[in-house]
């Protein structure tokens, strides 16, 4: 039984609860692509505003409108269904053909801009996301600004958020983890999309377990001998055998980040204390690691800590408005869980 409720927080609970997503407009997400489309090429990049729609469904509707195969329509990342989001899609259209995007009609979606580019928009090729979130009906605002200041300076655990695991309001496993458990027990999942989401949820769950273990041992914010460090803004890594003053300074300056394993085939890049700890977590979850290896996934790394950028907030009565940016693949809900206890969301997960 793969639970998600036991994962520790970095900071003590303030005992404040509130509501998330009382309306879709309370959870706004804007993608940051990180580069400018060239204006020419075989791919049409679409800047789309959507509300009440999930990303995969909207991609299907764009494919129907263009009368192109679904594989010709891509996006960098999935966005919440119950949110107001602005994100990029791309349509592969060789030649000089064009579409009148003003005639694209899908309730809850609008093409704001279309521009050509010479490369396909691929999953994960995204600099990050900017969030504008309103938490409503807080039971208290005592000490909340102090907590926000601490988060802005010291960050939060880089947990995968609840969206990765499916709806966890009624079952703390979430639908994707239920499917993952079936795979662990030898059942096959024929639906490709559901299978992919189950595998992703399982790998993410194991990563979160590694964060939980370091929090439990009170060493998430400290570098350990043998930690694998990620260079800021890149996918380059190195193993720090000795944690010297220079390493500590680079961590403090956020030039490098400690990482944890995204499990797969191959040797762990960590050594010494960190290798021992990561192997111990793997041994305790051998059915998961063995399955991930059998699926052909490769060992990768992910930063253990998350630092919101451009963070600002406004308190008005019992409502808190938060604005911040996160790197691609990181979850705003992992920031929120360190601020308040979220009551049942008014809207369902996608």
C-alpha cells in the first residue's frame, strides 16, 4: 500500500487551514518557455489560454481541428484541469499551409497567438512556470508572513505533488498509485496513457521517499559525504566526496543543489554516506526498484530542495494571494503544504 500521507514537512505546522481552488481562477499558471520561437519552420507554436480543460484533451481537440494525427500535436507539460493556465502547444505542419485559429472553438480554450518555429515542442523542454494562487478562508494568519519569509530564503522539499499521484482526497494512495500497485503485483495495464502515469507516479513516489528519509534523519538541508550535486541551470552532476567550505558556500549561494535518485537501471552516482542511505531506502522498497529497472528506466537525479523565485504575497482578511516561479517539473502544492493545511479542494483534480 503506497501511502502519500506520511511524508514529513520541513517546517512545523502552523495549525492554519484554508481552501485551495475555490474557483479555477484561484490557481493560475503561466508557462515560461525559455526561448523565443524563430518565426519560421515546420512547427506552429500556439500560445493557449485554457480553463476547466486538461492538457491531453485539448491536444486532441487541436488535432481534430487541424485534421492531423494526434502525434503531430505536442506540449511541454501537463497543466491542471481546474486552473486558469497559459501554455504552449505545437502543431507539426510541413509546408506553407496555415490555419485560421480564430475559428478554433473549444469551450474553455482560446488561441492567443500562433508563431512558426523550426523545432518540435518536446515534453519537459520548458524553463518553468509562474504561479498566481489564492488560498481562501484561512483559519488564522498568525505567523504566516514569517513562514513565507523563511520559505523564500530557505526553500522547501522538492516533493512531487499530489497531482502526480492522482486524486488523494478519498484514498491517500491516489488513482495512479493504485494502478502502480497493480503493476507491482504483475497485472498489465493496456491503456498506454494510464500505464505511463502509473510508472511516473511510482518513480516519483520513490523519490519522495528519499526526501522523507533525509528529513527523518534531519539532513535534508545539509550536504552529506558522497552527495551528488547538480549544477544550477544545467543537467550536469558531480559527486562531492568531501564536504568542504567551498561546497557549503556553493550550496548557500544556490550554485549547486543536492540531489536524490530517480530510480532505474545502472549504478547510483552517489558514494559513501549518501550511497548507503539511498541503498537502504531502495532495499526497503525492492519491489518498486525492481519493477522500475525491468521497465528499462535509467538512473537519473533530481534536486532535493526547491527554492521559489520572484516570491511575493498579499494578505487580505482571511485570503492569501501568492505569486512565485518554479522550475519545470516542480509543484506549487509542495510550497503550499509548508504554509497551510489544505482543506478539501472545492474542485476536483484533473
